[in-house]
């Protein structure tokens, strides 16, 4: 516990705002249109955590001038299928109607294209946590993917391929443009589903996710960047958490020498206590306490600290 406290404090001081600015110095700028896309996607991702279908429908009425209808959905999740909601525009016909508004700013208003949105909920129930906990990478399309979430995403695509085909046939359109949005587990399952659904030439799927867990191996992730966007908030640990990253954190904690920081804290605390509290003059002399603490650390603590550097585990998965 002591090692963890001082390790986190050290990392916070090192990865300060100046360090973060340097990390982002050469990143591409974000357009206003992209920000609006993400704002709409974030609203729907948050709405997916509604406690009931009625609550979801009420929230949907407040979105995009109440122009979207819930076609399918459930707030109940399974270990192999997250809660999710399918939305279609209320004005599906006539085909040449030019007044149809977009759910999201990036929609193509081509009248031959049916636009559908699939909102996937993140972790809320025990069933969701079980999927999250299956961290072991498994082989997928020449790379690797998060085992539990891979199954969720593939099941989501499998469930909706026939339903989407039926929607397309009934609409008279030629193809579907499908937007998948979600947060956390929902972001990751949506990304996998987008990969799976893009195998069908009558679907063009795109995904926007927030706080997506470590999901795909690097090469596989790079191959999807044209249709999958993930947004990571500053110090969010979920996108950085995998079996290998947790193992490496444990090694860092074991090897971290926190003793000098603890002595500095003790020095500061004794001095402040002596000056602030009325009973400060009765406290032991600072030098005597520090000498005792240094002796204790040398005898009892230092010998137990890991001096041999352990080999880190390679990170297989990234968001």
C-alpha cells in the first residue's frame, strides 16, 4: 500500500500538464465537425445506461428533434451480448424526401442509403463485468483481440445481420450506413461488430467509442482506423488496462524504492506538527525520529525491496 501511494504520486508529478502537452504536440487537430459528431455519439452512449426502455425512449425524444425511433433494443445484458439499442429515422419514405435530418453530422443524405444507428451499453451489470474480466488475448483476423469482448461483438453482429437485411429490404434502399456508438465495453463491442458487419457489401459500418478498453493488437487496430474512432479521456485507466499492463504495474510496484519519499514526508510532517499544534513542543525531536526511521528502513525495509530488474510483459492489446 505504501509503495502504491508513492508510486502514483511520482507518476503524477512526472506526467504533469507540461509533459502531456509535449505528448500531443504533433497530433492532428480536431475539426469542429468532428467534435459535433463525438458530442452526439457521447449523448447516445450515455443514454444507453438508462434503467429501463421507457427511460431510454424519453431520452431519445430529446435527441435530434425527436426524429429517431427505437426499432429494437434491450436493457438486459448477457455475458456474451451487451445491452443495446437500434435506431432508425422516422421518415423512411418517400425516397426522394429532401427534408430528412441527420442523426449525426457525418450522415450521407443519399436517398439510396438507409441510415441506422446501433447504440451499445457499457459495463453496468454483473454479466458485463464477466465479459470485461476475460482479458486473455485470442487470435482474430491475423492479430489478437480481447477474448470476452470479441465474443460480445461477434454475437452483436450475428444477431443483427438478418434484422438489418430485413430493414433494408423493407425500405427499398440499396445499402445501409450503420453507425455504432458506445462507451467502455460498449465501445469495444461496437468496434468488433463494425469489423464483422463490414464483411457484407450492403453495409458500411463506422464506429465511435469512448473509453474503449484494450481491444486489438497494434497491426489490427491500425487496419481499422478508417472506420473506427476511439476517444480516450486523459487519465482513464480502462483503455490502458490489460492482463499484461496489470502484470507490469505489479512489477513496477515491487521494484519501486519509496523509502526516500517516505523520509521526506516524515520530515515535513514532524516539522509542521511542531509548528501548528499546541502540543508540538512535546513531540520528539525531528532529528531523533528521522534517525530512528532511517535505521528501521535500512534494517527492515531495504533488504526486502526487489533489487533485481524483472522482465516486463509485452503489451498485446491497445484501444
